[in-house]
C-alpha cells in the first residue's frame, strides 16, 4: 500500500500531528551523514565541476508541456473551475505579461491541486485560470534550444509538495527538517522549528568538508537600499549572501552559520564570473537569483532567461566547459498546472514536476530522459562522483542523473547564445491570487488583488 495517501488531501491540520512520526518511521533523515569512499561510476570522473542553477516557480507542463517527444499536456485536458463542476478550463498559451501576480503554492494549496493524485484541483485551488497557461519557444527560446541540444528530463520532480523554502533546503540537505513553510528570516525559522539553532541536521557541506571538496554558494544580490524595499515579500531580496532567506538556506544551519570559514563560501554572484576568469571555480556550486531575474511571477520570464543565458555563456566560453555540467532547474511548480502525479516517497514528497536541463559536453544530445528524478538526485550525482556517501534516505534512494550522460560520446560543443546589448525588464508589484474556496490551513498570507478576468481559452 502506498504511504499515507491521505496526507495529500486538503485536510492538512490532522496530517500535521503525525508528520514527525511518519518521517521517523520511514527513515526520511539519517542522524549522521553516511560516507562510502567508493569510486565513481565509469566515466564520471570526467566531470570535475558541477554548477547548479536554480530558478523559481514553474512546472514542467508550464515550460515544456508542448515540447516534442516529452510526456506533455494531454490533448483532452480541461480542469474544473470548482470541485465537481462541469465548467472547466483548457490549457492555453500564456498571454504577454501574464500572470500579473504570483500563484499560490503553499502546502495546503499544493495538496488541494494534487487532489489525491487526480491532479485536477489546480484552477480552484489557485483561484485563477492562469494556472493552465503555458509557455513555449515563442517565450523561452533559449531554454528550448538548450533542451534540443542537450538533455531534458521530463520526470524530474520537486522534492516537497509545497513552496520554495523547504524545496531549497532539500537542495543542500536532502530533507527540510519536516514541514517548514516559507519562513523568510532566521528568527521565523527558529520559532517555527522551536530550535534556536535553526536547522540542526547535516547539510552536504558536512560531506564536502570531510572529503575536502571545494564549493561555493553564489547569490545574486541587490544593493541594500533597493533590497530594503522588498524584504517583506518572502525575504528573497537579501543584500548580502551570508543572510538566510527562502532561496539561500545554508545560513539557516547552525553548523554553517557559526563557522566563519564555511560562511566565507557564501559569495556574491560577481565572484562566479571572477572565478571563471581567474581559474578558481570550485568543484561544486549553486547559483540563485534575486527576484527580478528569478522568473517568479510577476517577474518577467524573459529577464530570468537572459540572466541564465549569461551564466551559461560565461561557463561555455571559459576553460571549464570541457569538464563541467550545468544542472538547470526550477525549485517548485509555482502554482502552475502539471498533469503527472508525483510519486509518494514519504510524508513530504515528491512535489509536482519541474523542468531540468542537463548541459554538458557529456550530456546526451537531443535526449529526453524519462527516468524519475528529484532535487536530491543532483546531490546523489555529486555524492557518487566524489564517493562521499549520503545524507538521508532521500538522496540514498534517488536516481543519480546518470541516464542524462554518455561519457564515451564525442564531446558536445558549447551553445553560446548571443545576448542583446540592451535588455530592459520591469517586475510587477508583489501580489497573489486567493483560492476559490477556503482551505484548512494557510501558513502565510501575501497581498491579494481582486480577481482578474480569465484569459481567452484558445490554444
């Protein structure tokens, strides 16, 4: 029998009572990182640098649901406007400038959209038809070009059926410490966990230190005066890379925060370009954006696409292209529809599919990987490459991205996409859509707007 499917119903409050017990029973976390010291799979040693670019809030169907050859949007899809309603909304190409606001993707909304695996609650849970909008080559041509030239994964899932904060913690720890929601500051985190240490469990940094692996966490930052205008919206506009926020989880770990040597690995994104130029790129790094380049609604997706293109161009034209891999993914579904039911692996996940493009000289060219992966699969790849064991049951059991590679193939050439000289984008003011029906539990609130007329239903 599958593990506690009832946890994914909209009735969230009773579920919270037993989450910890279920997590312990099914071995979500190992008390200590496990080391193996094993040799990497054959050919994997050709990868000497892992660059993990993490963007925000788009499901697989939202970006690649019409991409040729993938498990994309089924032709007959039409989701009910309300539970049990015959009136429904079909997928449509997203109008220019839409959506004007963020779509809800908190734990209760995600479970309502999931609807016990039927994946049909998105419209009423999100409170807007924009959940059914999709983008394609007209909107994100660079991403489609990367997918055509390298490897696109169509069964890559977010790690937790919920929002950004806990999913980002999975990218460094293969767990999130239970059901934490979008707690935006260290003070909120400590209160939520009832622990002044914040996150007290191990992160992959523990394994890096034992194996002497070089690493950095690059954070695109804003000047302090500009950042201060946005700090109330999710805490993702930090002017400093050493401050905990939703997309920058490592300062939330006491073992990292209390160690100046480890905190020195948290660096401004400008250091990424400097490291490429000076030959000091670490073996493993993460890159996270600030809001306007994140693709998080209402930020324009084109701004994020060109920001990512600059990151990729810089590596492709550096000395590091020949022995690197770029894992380009999005942290959670962002409230956008996806039709594939996520596998139930424990009390918290998986969440809906998100795009993953694997870019490397050794990525299979023009390949669509149908293997099941999640965010912890990238950690598994790193762990296998450098023989460092695992952190939790999640990364131990995850598939390690190897289906995306052919280490015996002729190396793929770089795909450098010219960046226009002048790019100007403007983000809208933070706002969100309320759900169409009251939900049992809302962990946080954001500014809301009156309902926007639904977009046209033409495909």
